[in-house]
């Protein structure tokens, strides 16, 4: 039976990230854009009667297993669902305000410190032409890397992502993520991201990616 994917519960109020992300943007982003990805993904899966895996991460990690007739729809909408599920947690209030644990050590030893990470990540986010995402990932060799993907592609998509890996941080740089508040000032939105990163979640993502 095809899996029915659902919108995850948001663990905080729409206004919880103000002034960095305004309540109206959060409401539209979560309840309209993310919901649309879920709806479109379910419609594609149902149309092909595809016996899809329970976890959307498994679904999108190897698109060659997805019927060709719905592969593009799954790539776009499954990617959108996965990416947003990840994003809501990485900006959730309440976590550490700076890198901690093993992730902090890796940022220092592999990337040259937090300032160097921020510089590289911001460049990836601002220079991503059109719509897409910026990422901090753990590559298959276990090392950290900064990268970006177009549209709703994800670093976990084998054979699709230019630099593959497991996400630690991710930032949505589609205009729908920031335009009401920042208009065309993407660099300002990217800079504000660092004020709301949940570093506790980021460290958990890192440990999971490392198999710890």
C-alpha cells in the first residue's frame, strides 16, 4: 500500500522566531508551502500505486527505485517534504546558541572554526542562483562540508546531489522563506539565520550522521 505522508507538527508558535522570521511568513511557509509538497507527493505516489517506504528520507535517497512516471514529482515534492521537516527542527527555539559537543570540535578542526563556517555557508546561501538550499553536511568520508542544492534537491539524493552527505544544518533560500520581511535582501535573511540556529539539534544531527 502507498504510504500517506503527513505534515509534521510544528513544536513552536509561528511568532516564536520573531524578529528574525516573522509569524506570517512562518504560517504561510509551514501551512501552505510545506503542506503543498506533502499533498503533491501523496498524489504522485497514489497515481502510480507505488509501495513507497515509510520514511521520506528512504524514498528520496535513491530515486532510481521510484517509477519513472513520478520520479520528478517525488524528487521535487519528496525533497520539499524532507527538507522542510529538517528545517523546522534546526530553527526550533530552545537549543544551544552556539556549537557544542563533537560538532563544535569538528567545526574547529575541519573547517577552521565557527567564523569560517559562517563565511562559507553564507557564500553558499547567497550565491545559490534562484531557489534552493544551503547545507552543512557530513560527507561519506566522515568529514564536514558546506554545499548547496537547487530547488528542493537534498544532499541525501544519491546520484543527484553535487556533494552528497547527511545534513547537519540547512537553510531554505527560496523567496517564500523570507520575502515578506526581507524582500530581495537575501544576505540579511541569511545573516539572521545564525540568530536562530538550534545548535543542540545540529549536534544531534552530526552525531547521527557519524553513526554515534
